[in-house]
C-alpha cells in the first residue's frame, strides 16, 4: 500500500520563493501575508522579458501553488519595464531544434 501524498507546503509570502526570472508580489505590496491579489511579473531586464525554459518552469510552479492556495483569488500577469514579453529567447533556451517548445505541447 502506498502512503498518502504529502501536502505541498504553501509559502508565507510568494515574494520569498527563490525565482530567478519572475517576481511575485502582493497587492497591495505593503501587506505582510499573502493577499487575494498576486502580481506575477516576467523579469528579465535587458532581454525584454524574453521567455526561457527557466521562466516557464517558474510560472508553472507558481500557478500550481496559486491553484492550491485558497488565499489567492486573482493573479495579474505583467512584464517588467515597457515590454510585456519579447517572445521566446532564441539565443539561449529555445535555440535547440525546437525540442524545448515541443515538450510542453499537448498531442
């Protein structure tokens, strides 16, 4: 008999998660705990927030946690600076033969 799955621990604040290419903040920002509105920002200054495999993993992980967290009611997705997202980062993450992109497609 397999043991029951362990519950995923929810963070005290999403801004404390060790993300590299996204930022998550409460709205309003000065709130101490998790607020019903979370702002997820694509964050790659100097690269116009070009989308990478790392960014994809961080966004997926964040949304998995948001889905489990009854405190979160609304997620605002935005980009750092003037540009939301320049598209896939063809210089780094998605340069290979398209495998990184195709791995996440249904079908």
